[in-house]
């Protein structure tokens, strides 16, 4: 856990960059060698921005689209849950990633502080993958160069092109991590641990490769990567941006809600029912019991307008402390995420891992994080090794990954639900027995759910190179 000094650094760096950005733009100097900032401060700022945008922009929407939460009493059902969107809904998630996190990371990448630059390259790869997974085509090769080239209307690169550049970018970062420079408390994620950043980098490579596994032959690369090992494996390796829980350094999702109505979302039956039916011990970690009855109570996704007006939030379960709290960190990557990828890789490609062991390690790691005993026993009870076909194994992996990401990685869960939902295995979007249910006021048809974000309206209005707008049912390149 970080000490208070680190939190104050975070507050200062945010304040510094928000106040001096206009001044920096007027300086007639190399923007990568600005005398008013140093790579230590800017790395802190970049990580803070990344944590903010993931939790306050990406996770909030995905908590609904991954059907963990639904709208609760006292508010009208919103457009997000009805799958109604326009480009303005995505302006902040786009702008804060590019002008906040990625701009700062580029500054650090171009600095003389080699280990800091290595971390920046790895986090840039992480951030660009996230953008592709939401928007498909994005500015990449011409992005972030306006201050030096004067190009403020960058062309868009297709998602596959961006993905092809990410692992080389990570490799560049790994080379820089091997230098003699030191990183300390300014690294909020790993406190300057090169060993843990190396695990993060290797794990990110695996995620990038497996994300494409339905549309590209990545088997040889995956087998080689797994054979070399050195991944995120236990809770001590979790990558997260921590927050102090004090004013000015609160968890971004928590701060966003508490500035208005508080947490008015309640438990969706899509997520709670499977936990209840299997007596999953994680139920009590993901959701609180309804204050009025002392029972776990959920409702069907998007059905709150059909509930009696006499009901209040006290009649329903809400997200538990693992999902909602002032001092919660913003998770970037977890051991269960990586163990599930390793289980899938072993099942698909016959890697050096045993698929069943990797699957059980994933479930057990999630239990460990939640402070629950007997995770290994529960994982064994799921009988992964007894599943006869690859399709059955993928259903088990996809389902348990979705369950395990409740409260910590809502956005990553929504992304992966799209990848596991294939034409021959519509496990999430099947209108008859799929995990996701049609919200009662959805504007889309049965079994149809959003599969992409719209391009921001700011891009449509200001960037003459922006592609034509799409619909929520278009897909990114890896989604078949």
C-alpha cells in the first residue's frame, strides 16, 4: 500500500498538469524536453489519468453492459442501459485517454530516464489496445504529434495495424527496463519494481495475442511466450492505481457517483442468479444483502421501471465493497485474468501449461484476492478436466472469467464477453439461454448487445480525417 507522501504527489501532479497545460503549449521549446516538468512527475500524472479514465469512464458503462449492475429505484432508466447512444457519450473517455494519459506517457517515453521510458512504452501499448478494443480504428501512427508536426487531424489506423505494433512497442519497453536507472515512489503501480513490470509486459503480450485468437493464427507465438513464462501469477503481482480514500484522492467511480446521487445501481439478476444457483462463496463479496430484508435481491436487467414505486434501494442488493469504495484501487491487470488466458491458450494451442491447472489457479487467485478460503476446492468442484470438448472448456473459461471480474475489471469483462461470444458458441448473446439478457427497454433485438463504442462527437466535428460514424452493433477486427 502506498504511503501518504505518494498520494500527495498524485494530487500535486494532477494540479500541476491541469494548471500548466496552456502555458506549455506556448513555449517555443522541444515539448519532450520541457523545463517545467520531469519524467518522474509526469509518470505519476500519466498513471493517475489512466486510473481515472478506466474507472470513471470505461468501468462505469461496462458495469451495465457486462450486466453486473442495473438501474435502481428513484431514477428513470438511462440511455446507456437501453443501448441508446450518440457520439457525445464517448467524448470524455476518448479525450482523457489521449490528452491526459497518452500525452503524458509520450512525454516520459521521449525522456532520458530509461526505466521510466520503458514503463511508459508498456503502458502506451496497454492504452492503445484498450482504445482499439472499444473504438476499432483509432489515430495511432499520427497521434500525439500535434505539438511537433502541427497535425491536429491525424489519420486513423485500422485495429489490426495498431495491434501489430503493440508487441514491438512492449519489447522496446523491456529493453529500457534493463537499464541502470532507478524508479521509486513516483511509480504508483509497482513502486519501481522492474521485475513486476516485466511480468506485466509479458502478461500484456499474452492478452494481445489471445485477443486475436479467433481471427489470426497466433499459436506459435503463444506457445513460445508461455514456454518462457514470467507472468503475473498471484495477488502480489496485481497491477492497480491506488487511491487513498480521502478528498482529492478517492476512487474515481466512487467520487463520480458520490458527487451526485450516490450508487443508485443495484444488482442485476444476470450476474447474481448464477452465483446463487451454484452457491458461489463470492456472492457476499460482489454484492451486499438488501438492507430491508437481509436477503440477496436482484432484478432483471433494465426492468426497474416495472417495479412498484413503493420500492427503494433498500429493497435490493447493491455492489459490495470490492466493487465500490472510496479507497479502492483501479485495477489494470490481475492474476486470474492471466491464468484464464493461460488456460485458454493451453486448451486451444497445447502450450506448456496444463489447462485444468491454469483454470483452477485462476479461480483460486480470485478467491485469494477476495479473502475467501477454499478457492482451490471450489475450483476443483467445477470439474474443468471432465469437460469433453474445446467448446465446453471455452464456455467454462469465459463464464468463470466473467464472474471473477465482477467489481474489479468490469470493462475487461465486457471486452472478453464479446470475444467469447462467437457464432458457433453464442454463450453471452444467445436470446434463449445466454448469460446476458435483453434489457426490457432495449432498442436492439433479442440476443443483440453493443459490440463497439461510437466515435466521439468531438472527432466527428473537429477531425476531418475521422471515419464515418458507425452503429453500436459494428465490431472491432478481432470480434467475429
